[in-house]
C-alpha cells in the first residue's frame, strides 16, 4: 500500500458520511474520530501522538507481551483528511468485550462495596475476578492466567510510564465458559513518569516509584524476576534501537526532538529504577 511521510494512505472519492451509509466504515461514536474499516478489518483512531503508539507496541513485542500492533494511517475523503493509527481487530470469535470499569462496578454492587478512588488495583481486581468466574469450568486457571497477564501489563505500565491505565483502559474478552485479557493497547500517553492509575493495593498512592518499590518488596520472586528481565532488556540503548526499527517499518524518520525527549526522559526513569533496586538490594534475588 502507498505511504506518504510514513502514513499508509486510504483515499476515498466520497464523503465521510457516504462511507458510513455505504458501510465501508463502521463509526464507533466515541469522543474522538474512530471507526472500523470493514473491508480491511482494521480499526482507525485519529490522534496526535501517533509515534508513541508505534514505539509502545514495538517495545511490548520486544518484551514478549501480547499487544496491538499499530501503523500510521491517513484517511482521505472528499470532505475530511484524518491522521492517526490503524490496528487489526483482536476480538476472538464467540467472545465479547467487558471493561474493568464494568467488572469493578458489578462486583461492588453485588457486595454493596463502596467504590474507592483507587479501585484499579491488583488486590481488588483479584477478588472481583474470582467472584465473576467462580462458576466457569477451570475458574482457578482462568483467573490465574488473567492475573499473570495483567501483571505483565502492569509492569509494562510502570516501565514505560503509561499514565492512561485506569479501569476504562483495560478490558477482557469473555463468554460463558472462558475469559482472557485483550492485547495491551493504547500507548498514546506513555513516557510520562509521574504517576500510575493502576496500583497494588487500594491505599497506595499513585506515585510511580512508590508503586515500583512496593511491588519489588512484596511480590513473589517469579513476578519480581519478570520485572527485572523486562528492565534489563529495555535499556536506553535498546530504546534507540527500537526508534530505528520503527523508522524502518514506516520508511520515514521519527522527529529528532521526539526521540531526544523520549530518550532523555526514559534514561532518567531507568536510572531511578536502578536506584530503587540498589536501595533494596533486589539484584541479589536469584533469577531462576
């Protein structure tokens, strides 16, 4: 497919409304322009931080985390010119999507639990999932698999500074007998190393470094070693290599200023994590 300045070009000789009426696209009626390209089986969303999406999905793949793969896309109609990213549909047949906002709300209403400001936390979610899938065959395995993958996503959040990781941005695919995580998606608000919406417990503050330290002090060696492995692989030097891979994929250079900002902010974050590891001597853990 033709590219221009890194963007795949989707050009239509009709209006945006005509595309909807002719079912060429299925508008998703969200707060920003987003729709499903029916023939191509691709989701498009209009946004400005497009390069964050490409870099984020490339990082997740590198760390072997199941993720949505993004590409740049320009949608041109007779009355609109939209730029954003496209990705393939990830919904498996015979499953439906449920957000963690709904899961948390359902559990809270069922047991008359007051929703807390920080209800997107691993402790609360674990209880909610056990209750939700208790009648499913192999419910223990289902919940364990979800939690293991969620912790991978949680650790990726902490590593790349995703601040848009609340209960409305996490989802599961479920049916009457099974449930599983959707791939990790939405990297638009990454490389912001201030706070996190996804924490360990309900009383945690949202400071990203406090959450990292608590995780390293309290969780089992298997999970800690997973974070250490991710951290050791995603060095600042590796991030530069990922920039190069993205540029090769789209056959277009990333903005130099963007690369400098992301590299410097991640380098500071990387060395702050290193200080935490040194402080609690976590490097002495075996990595079996």
